[in-house]
RNA sequence: GGAGAGGUGGCAGAGUGGUCGAAUGCACUGGUCUUGAAAACCAGCGUACAGCAAUGUACCGGGGGUUCGAAUCCCUCCCUCUCCGCCA
């Protein structure tokens, strides 16, 4: 959520920048500012009345104390009237505050000035491409055939017990998944991140804090119970919410966590969702940083390089893309996506998304620090996948299929305990 | 699931109807003293909103109520702790 005062200060430039996200926020912004003006005026009136009321109450107290009960009683009527009108004003103020918030949550984060205009992922800019796409043997297979041939994943079984998009990993297929999780976590810990294992279910306040709610409720699985709980769509939600209402003492704060991720993915279909390409439950290792505003873009680069170094070790061909305005998420100011080449499908698969949210999330979270003048300021938050499992898994087995079997990259062998799947 | 206790500033902890945004201690910040440090002493030290400012308003777990006036009384919800039961 953008801060209303920041919107006031940067009205024109925000409107212009939001157009890069293909969003005309002019009406929302004008409306929000008008409501805020009204709110200020209302508060001033309410404060005046309350001041008067407080003074009267004090007088009445004094009069009682000095035994002038009659005079005190005379003042009570006036006090009652004041109270009634101030209540009405306060109710109006609360209503206005809610209206303003309802508008503000509809305005996406302002993109960084470097974000290119664009309609969709086709307009993303390739920053870097690493690793040669190796020529595969004849008859190379997509992963959904390999997982069956080698008995690594049972999609049918998952279908039976839960539904489509909930695969069951089997035998070495399960071990490979577990190895990747442990490997990613170790890489992140080595880079200075603290490991967490958070709950996989969060409350409404957390969903709001990171921006999944109220706008994207239909993307989440909701647990019917007396209080509203949601299955997490990413570890970003519990982790970032650790810092809700927190005043941080030092920067940076670096967290990593493995969690399963649950997504409704309503409306997806076709070969985009075949096999591991898009699931309702998948595993992901996430990295999150809380940073000083002046350092956040530097940190974004560091995080991008960190993810790149993991892909280098896994010997997967990948490219880094800067997302255009049209593909940028609601809360993000600047995002770099990683795609690995999946040789069996002959296409690029998104495996990581590294973003700087600037103070957009922090404002909702009330995640702040005290600056050198002792003033409260909003922190910047960043996060990225390091990494999302299923598509890495898919690319790994597709790219490394040989006549002898599926070869495991060196970096992963200490974790799998085997170097080939036959 | 049953019984009880409790939620106050960064922490500890007072406060049961008015002058309480809240004693006191610790922590923290600045100063005096000291060769330096410690100790001692002096001063400062919550957040949000409004205002150029002076200042005003709100906040003592959340919400509602009683009252001229609520941290304090009432209702309700949430949370924590202790004991018992159940349980991986």
C-alpha cells in the first residue's frame, strides 16, 4: 500500500509511472486525496470538540471537589451535547479512513523508473543468458514421461487422493526433491540467511500484510473454520509477516525458509500445466531481506547474483529477465525473473522471481526503523525464490537424460547420495 | 476438554473513577566529573493523526457499554501462564 502523504507529494510522477504498469490511477489518486482532505477537516473539528469536552469534565470535577454540586450539574448538559456531536464526527472520521484505505489497496506499487513499458511477458527484457543449450539425444523426452519411466513421480496417485496438481514423489524421485530443498537451504545459509520453518497456514492479518488479501483471495486456499485461515501461497507470507509491527534495529535482516506452497491457479489449462509445470502444491525455498531504503537496490542485485550462482552450480542454462510494467506484480517496484531451459519441452520455464517491494509491503506491515534523527521510517522489503522446486526438477531430469539414465549434477550428489537414476 | 491467574511504555513493575500518557527501577541517549573507563550526579527518553508552530486529539490486549469524566466499573472477543485430563 502506498502512503497517502507520498501520493500527495508525488501525485503527477506516480500517475505517470503507474501508466507503465498499464494502470490509469488518476481517478483513484484524486479521489484518495479528496477523501484525505475531508478526513483532516473532520479530525480538526472532532479534536476541537473533544478539547472542549475534556475541559468541561475537568471543571465539573473541580466543582464537585469544592462542594459546588449545583454548578457542576449545570455543566453536565453541555458536556453531554458535546459528547454526542464529537461521537458523530469520530464515526465519520473512522468511516473516511476506511474509505481511503479501500482506495489505497487498489493502487499497485509504483514501478522503478527503469521498468520498461510493455503489455505482457513478451515485452520482458533479457538481461543475461548463461550456459549453452546442449543438443539432446534423439528421442529426448519431456519430464512427465521420464518421471513415469523411472518411477519418480506418480501423478495419478496424487490425482486419486487429492486432485490434479498434487503429485506424489516416489523413491529416488522423492529423494531428489528432498536433496534439492536441503541443497538450496544450505546455499542460502552459507550466504548469511537465517533458516526458518514457519507454519504453512496464516491468518487474515498476514494475508493482508503481504498483499494477498483482500485483492487476491481467489488465488488462495481458505480453511473453513471459526477464524479465517489460509494455506500459504509462498513462504514470503509467513516470513515477511514476522516483521509486522516491528521496529528493526539493524540492517539487513536475511531470512530463508522452505515451505510447500498452495495455489488455486484457477483458469490455467493446457500444456502450460502439464506435469510439473504448474501445480496446486509445490515446494519452494524462499529468501527474504529487510533493508534500509538506500541499500535496497544494491541488495536486489546481490540477491539476483546469489540465485544465479545456484543455477551455475546446477549447470542449468538460464536467462535473467527484467519484467516489463505489464508483467510486474501488484506489489513489486522492480522484478527480475529467472528462466531455465527445459530441453525435453524445448522451452524456458520460470524458476525464480526476485523483487524489490520498496516500502509498499512495509507500509501495510508497519515495518519501520528509526533514522539518524530518531524519526520513524518505513523499511524496504525484498524477496526471491532460491529456488522453486518443480521446474528446476523438470529441467534437471530433462536436460540430464542420457542413454544410461538421468545424471545428477555434481553439486547435488552429496545430497542425493547417488549420481545417476537408472 | 475442566479449573484458576493474568494481559500497562524496550524490559521489569505501580496504579481500582477525576489533576494519569501513566510512579519507580533497569535499559538507552546527551552532559558534568575522570588521563581513559567504571561509578556518581544532571537532563532527555512511546506511537499515530492534525497544526508553520505553540499545542491539540487518540492509544494501558481488541471491540462495545456505563459516566460530566474510565488504565481503573460492566459486556464481549482474543491471547498468555499455572494445575488436571487427553494426546503425536
